[in-house]
């Protein structure tokens, strides 16, 4: 459980870092604001038509008597809105990172530089970096959609759907949100998508400690915009320690590195989970 607090600590440290380097906060608001405007238009349209969409998808309930028709369709509408928000949190981060790729890359490098040691560079052109980021984000979004559909279906299970499923939804969103933010620093270190996911699975509680509070905060659109620069900074600090711990454990005793307490090293045979 200690890892939950450590993960949340990275989030706090990231916000403090941008607070102490004000110009990065100012520049970091622009990509988020652009994405927010696009999202606001799309979500307002979807939520406005959510009732009509539910009615269209359930024609068999047209002849149901009151109040069962309203209760049934209202429940489905709530599930639909929840599913959309579940996907939107991850997609918002991915789109914002893509729109602000040059800025967030520079921000991540500045955090590395301020902490000392090597400042890894991907060596890729901007267009290549954009392509890799977009490709990996789509792969991650595909995983999120699969989990979202599964959780949406489980939402119909009495009691379980109203208690356990929402908690699992926030955990899944938090995990993949943390991955998207860590990808900025890890991509510069040459760590591919599969390795990133394995590394974060190895420290799942730490990852959730970072990602779940951020997921809850990101449900408030303007909060998401203001927290994005600090979230990238915090994820960079987290990625530094995770990769140092992984390198230190892989090199064996006597090697330099700052392994986190209880760290584990993922292997190629690790099961494919989150």
C-alpha cells in the first residue's frame, strides 16, 4: 500500500516542479486548451443526444409501461455517459500530448536536466515522434475500449455493477492514463510500448497511486488543462526512478541506480495484463 502514496507523491512533485518553473506552466496550457475546445463540442453534442441514442438502441422498450421504461433507459443512459467519460479521460490525455508533443518533450527534458544525470534524447525527427506517439496511443486506446466494453457489460449485474465496476473503471483509467504520461519520458529512453506496460504492471500500486487521483481530477475539464504540465513533469520523475530501478536490478548488485522499494523487474514471459 505504501506504493500508492509514493505514486501520489510523484503527482504532487510534478505540480510543484512546474510551479517553481512558471514559464513551463504557461506554455503547457495551450495544447490543453485547444484539446478542451474540441472535446467540449463533441461531448456536449453527445450528452445532448444521449437520451435519443438510448431510445434508438432499445426499440423493444417502446411499449413498456411507466415507470419501467424510464428507469431502464435512464440506467442505460447513465452507463453510456460513464463509458464515454471513461474513454474520454484517456483520449483527452493522448490527444493533448499529441497536440503539444514538441512542448511536452522539451518539458520532460527540462525535468531530467534539473534532476541531474543524463538527459536521454530519442534521436527521432518530430514527424517520426508524432507518428510513434499516435500509433502507440491508438494501441493503448484499443485496450481501453476492450476494458470499457467489458465494464459496460458488467454494469448490468445488480449490486456489482453499481459498486465494484465503477471502482475498477477508475483503476483501469488511472493505469492507462499514467502510461500515456510516462510514455513521454520513456519514449525518449527508447522503451517500447510493450516494455512500458510491463514496467508499469510491475509497480501497479505505484502506477495507480499516480493515475487514479489524476483521473478523478481530469473529470473536471479545466482542472485537466491546468494539471497537464505538472502531470508530465511528475510522470518524468516517476519514469526516471522506474527505469533506474529496472536498470539497477537488471545489472545486479554493485551497480549504480536508485531502485524503488519493492521494485520488480518484468520479464518477457510476464502475462499480458493491463
